C-alpha cells in the first residue's frame, strides 16, 4: 500500500500527468496521438469512481459507445452483462448500487469495450472470492484469445499467478523488480484478433 501503483498506472494512461515522459504505445510516443485516438484504444477501471446519474444500462451504452470499433453497442453491453451475470442490475440507478456492484458494473463495461489495452487499478477491490475467480477467468480469455493487453495493480501478486506474464514490484515509488513468469503462448496465441 502506498508504493506508487496508482501513480505508475496514471503515467501510462493519463497523458496530461506525464507531459515530458517518454512512453510509447505501438512504437509511437503517447503524446503524438490525439486524445480521441489514444482513448479509443485504452479502457480504464480506476480505483476511485463516482457513479453518474442514470441507469446501469445507460452508463454501459454510453461508455461502450465511445469506442469506435464497437459496431453494435447494445448487443455488446448485453453480451458482457450476461457473461458477468449482472443483467439483474441493468435497470437500477448507478447511484443506488453498493461499492461492490458499482465495481462489477465498471469492470464489465470496460471489459466489454474490447479495447487494445485494459487498465485495472486494484483488481481485487470490493470483490469477493467468487467474483475474483470469475474475473480472472474472463481476463484469461481476453488476454489469450482476444489479444487484449491487461495492465493492473494489486497488493497480492500471487492472486495473479494464472494470468500475469510480467510482474513489476514497486516500493516507495520506485520499481524494485521486473520479472517474467516465463509463460508460453497457448495454442491460440498466434490467432489473436488484429484491429
């Protein structure tokens, strides 16, 4: 806790906080992309989230609809809602949800955006063991079958042993180790989606 995980993720996805940093995305400096071009390729599940007015369905449609590669927003929202078992929440007001329900809705929405990169700050926050297991299974599929790069933070790196290929350990705002798990691509690794 307090090691700099959120600050590190911010440096990768929030270009306004790193105006002079040298961070590249697909061989290009992130500051050379337009805001829309960059945000169209990344999805973010922040640690702190203030729920908007309106229903869960409206929130999901609006957020998923921001990604230009999604052809049918309603269909995509319905698919991810079923996959993450939250269809019973779709007509509820976002502001009426518990912290765990809000977290699950935001996770589902950003996973449903099918971006090239998905950032999740404090992956296990507000989730029980059952939700954690479901989430890891869905992320495993996104990484290995859909080719999504998932960058996330956690206080328990053992929690990620199933999906992590590289772990970065931070202490007092400094990177103290970078380790590869040595995982090999599965049989679908070369058939990943191209966009």
